[in-house]
C-alpha cells in the first residue's frame, strides 16, 4: 500500500462516526497544547526524571525545527488537501507537509519522557500516535509525514543528548 492509498484508508473514515470525528479533530488541533501544559506542570511539580525530560525537550525542540527547515531546503511536498484538491476537516496553512511539525513536537515530548523512563511516557506515547493519526484523519498530512516527524524527533533528541554529553565533559567535568 503506497502513501496515498494509506492516507485515503485513514482519511475516508471521517464523517462516519460523530464521536470519532470529534476525537480526531481534538487530537489534530488542541491536544498538542495540553501536552505543553502537562510539560510545564511536570517541570515544576514532577520528579527529577520529569525535570530532566523537560530540559531535553527544551534542547530537542529547537534542533528538531532546524532539521525541519533543512529538510525543506531540499524536499518540499504539498499537503494532501492541496495536492489532491479537497477541503480538510480542519483549517491549515498551505505549507510543506513533510515532515509533520505536530508529529515532531509530540514525538520529542514522548521520546524525552521515554528516554528518562518516566511513568508519563506510558501516556505520552499513545498520545503521540493519536496526534499523528489524527493529522492524517483530518486530511492535513500523509502517513509518511507523520513517520518523518517521528524520525526527525528521534534524530533531534539523539543530537541533543550528544550535545549535552559534550557540554558536560567540557564545562562540568572535574
């Protein structure tokens, strides 16, 4: 099954069940803000694992956005609704589709909590998948865009951990 066929197998589920539509619209639009709120709360009220995860997110997100900008220099793909000429369920700008910024953000957050073995990872990993699936469901991303966002997040966090190690060795070693 190619990227477009998989897109339509997910996108064509909309309009059949009101509750599914509302759940996916919420996942594609609002849920990311609640995750940021959770991170803010955990930065102040969480254990040391959560605080470390939030610091990794603070380093990882800018790196992820830089990687996305670099990708856009070499590869540009229209969003499905622009390429296939239909109206998406939610309003979205006509900018690059690959990789999904929402999926990247959700993955940076979920992978950071997973890296530090936080109990919150058990919530955030399914939420990351919900956001990614929802972005396809509402018609603003292809499945490949979501997987690309997850990959960019993993690369950004790998680089973040390497930078942190190098800074620790250079400035904080005895």
